[in-house]
């Protein structure tokens, strides 16, 4: 018993000493910077069994090992990643996010799905947990409503602008969008519609199918779009189900030279994940143009590939790897600036703590806002390139590779950047040069479906379409221009001949039918109005181009014109020998006579003292003045002027 009590006394003493030491040292550790925190938790949310997940998971784990092995980042602190599987479900993704928040994580990486990101964003906003998404590309996630959402991949807004530039480059004016019916695809196609509208291009039809639809549904969908006019298809679907579209299209003979297929980044994500491309799969993809996130070649990227001993990883793996490093670097700066890892209860959740869901276990990260600001200003070079964010929490310098699938792989035919558009110059070179010094609008030759190098027209007359309805004025007069006939066309005339000649110049058939309308009392304004209201597709005939008609219909260039004509009333008058005097009025004659007499008087005043020819009786001198004035009209006066002033006056009158 004695020994027992001695042992208890010794143990109690040690406990007291430890308690005293702990009571003094521990508060100092909390008051100071939390650099002494041994483990910091970061959550990771993504679908493990998916095209993106299978590439992202080893990259995320490799990044965690590299961060913990690097003494320059988070020294003395271990980065602990807690992985949760969202199973491609919005509901399960939300549940897993709630479970993740119970582990008191300071940041979350993922998810890969934009649909799940919308749900989770509401949770992280409430708990102040920054979310770094390496796979959510939905443009609508970049809004003030989701301030804690940071996109570490490219925004689909830029991808859709790249597609719009590509379509405009080849001059197509109508496209058909094929996409899965979920929020991510709908919002992406909405951004595409806005981008195309700026190029005066429209989406003629939106073909949607539900996630997980059987092949029979996709088959019926492709059959319906094949009956339409446009032959330019844009496919925006999930990587896990997208390949079935092209295999069905191949069976329907929709992969020949008349078709254009454009795929978003989901297709290169699949092909980049393969160790070796399956020949059967590649056979279905020949001639497709696809966009891939541009990640520049660098030593970091080469070292990353050498660790895996493979090159079969897609761009999402690179973004996931950099997302882990972004969280680590931001936490390192966060701790250096005095940040503290601490949590507090959410009063909103405390009010409903009677629920069996145990929502009170969800706690608010007190340093969330400071860490978010640190993440937004973090800048470094990663395996995906420059990691730096703009004011909208998107990566700056968005860029895409334009890929053309052919043979057993893909080849790059150009690039697209938000700075210079389409170009064969690398984005790194484009961003480093002035905009006017960057050649844009150029691509290498595209090998289209059917191994064609000629650019497809992009449209055909629909198989179930009606012939063009051409209205023709039916009048008895002016039969040379257009009139009824018993020929197969039903009409004839000069206007019909011109129209048929133009139709025959087209490289494709244009089915059309002529419809006679009206009689001698036909109102041409009503005929033109019917065309504007789409009752007819066009009108052919002796239709005059006037201003009010051009306001609601388009006319061809006139192939007959009378020129500019002015019509006025003309009164016939008989000619007269004295017609040359008609411009002279009586006042004009009077002024002319007075002027001649005045000049003659001035000459007489200057000459009569020194010139004997201007002397004599008063009657003779008056006659001399009038005669001098009259003879000056013909420059034949016989009197000679002697004085200088007299000569000047006589010359002035002449």
C-alpha cells in the first residue's frame, strides 16, 4: 500500500507540473501566429469514378506529397487532404459537402461538376470556406452571389467565344447545338448564343437530351437534326457519355464531307486520358474539331509527367494539382500574416439545433475572408501555367488549343486567346506582344469529316422542307416581262429568264414553285407586303424599287433601269426674228442709253476746249455728243480724242 500511494503522489505531481506548464504555454501559442498548428485540413470534392476524377485523383495526392515534402511551404505544418466522393449527384454532392464541413476544413478543392458547385456554393458562403474548383466551368458561377467560389480552370464563357470566332472564321451563319439538359450545358450554350449573336450567327435549333439517356434517344435526336438545314453541329456534353453521340452519328452516315462537328473541351479530356487511343473510337471521330485548355510546355509540366511515367493525363489533372499548391501557398501566406485557424458556431444554425440533422456541428471558419483575399492575390507558375486571378476570380489570360482529330490522334491547327482571337502564334507569344503586332485570324489547314480539305458549305436544303414559294404578278399588260404559260414552270418572260439563270449558277439545287397572283387591278404594294409577312418566300416580276418598299423587303440589284428622268410640262412657242432681244428688258435698255449719253457728255467736256472737232454751234455740239455715244457702240466714231482724260473716258465706255 505504501508503494501504491507513493506512486499516486508522484503521478499527481507530474500532472500538476504538466498542467502548470500547459496553462502558461498554450495560451501563448494561440495568441501568436498559428504556424505551430501541426495539421491543417483541406477538403476535396469530386467524382472518383469519372473521366476527370480518374485523372485528378492521383494528381491531387501527388500535390499533397509534394507540398508536405517542400520545407519552404507550410514549414512545421502538415497539409491533410480529406477526399469525399460526390458520385456525379447534386444531392449526394451536397451531403458529402456537409460531411466535409464537419471536419473543420479551412478550404475545399473541387468539385468537378458545375451543377454540384451551385449547391455547395451556398454552403461555403455561409461557413466562409473558400472553394477552389478545378472542373466547374459554368459561366454563371462567376457572380457576386458566390463570393467564396474561385475558379482554377477556364471559364466556359471564353470557350464559347472561341467557338464563335471559329464559326465566323469559316463564314457559317447557322449552327445546331447538341447538349445534355443540365445547368452547366444550358448556361454554356446560353453564353454561346450571346457570342454568336455578336457575329450575326444564330443557333437554329437546340437539341437536348437528359443525362444518362439510352442510345435510342440519342439516335432519334440525331435523326431529327439530320433532317434540318444546318450541318454545323456543336456538341457540349459530359465526358463520360459524349462518345456515344459520334458512334451513332457514324452509323447514320453523318460523318461525311457535308458535316461540321465541333466539340468543347470534354472530348480532348477523354482522349488525353487514354494511354493509347482505341482505333475503333478514333474511327468515329475523324475530322472533328475540338477545343482543349491550353497549358504551356514547361519544365514543371515535364517533371509532373515524369513522376507518373506517362503522358496520359488531361488538363483537369494539371488544374487539380495546381489547386492544391494554390491552397498551400495561400495558407502559408495566411499564417505569415498572423492568420489563425479557429471556428465559431453559426447563430443561424444554432436557432434550429433541435433538428436531428445535427447542423450545429457545422461551424464558421473565422479566418475565411482573410484566406479568400490571400488566395485571390496569390500568383505563381504551376504545371498548368501562370496561376493568377482577375477581379472576377477567374484565371487571367484564357487560352485554348484548336485541335483537329485525324488518324490515330489529334493535331493542333491553331490557338485562341481572349487577347488576339484565332492565331497560329502561341498564347505566350501573343500576350507578350502589342495587339496590332499579333497576326490573328489564321489557322492551319483543317481535315474535315470524310478526309475533305475543302471547307464544308455548312447547310443543305432540308429533306423534309418545302420548295421556295415564288409569287409572280399575273397581268395582261407587259407580257414581255412575265406572263402565264403552259410550260412546266407555268410562267415565262424576261424576269423569269433572269431568275432561272441566277438559280442555275448556284452549286446546289434550289427547288422552287411559281405562284401567279392577281390581275390587271393587282396592287404591287400588297404583293410586296405579302412577301414581308412570309406568305411567300420571294417575288419575281416587273416590280419597281421605291423607298417605302425597301423598308420591309430586300431587292436584288436592278437588271433593267431607265436612269434618272425628270418629267415637266413644256409649252410650245413660235419663233421670232427678234427673239434675241427677249432677254433685254425696258429698264435695261434705258440704263444702257443713259450710260452712253453720260459718257459722251464727259468726253465732250474734256475735249471741246482743245479739240476743234467738238466745237461749233450748240446744235452741232449736241449732235456730236449723241453721235459719239452711238458710234462708240461699233467703235467707228470719226472724232479723235486729243486729251489723255478724254481717251480714258472713251476707252472706258468701249
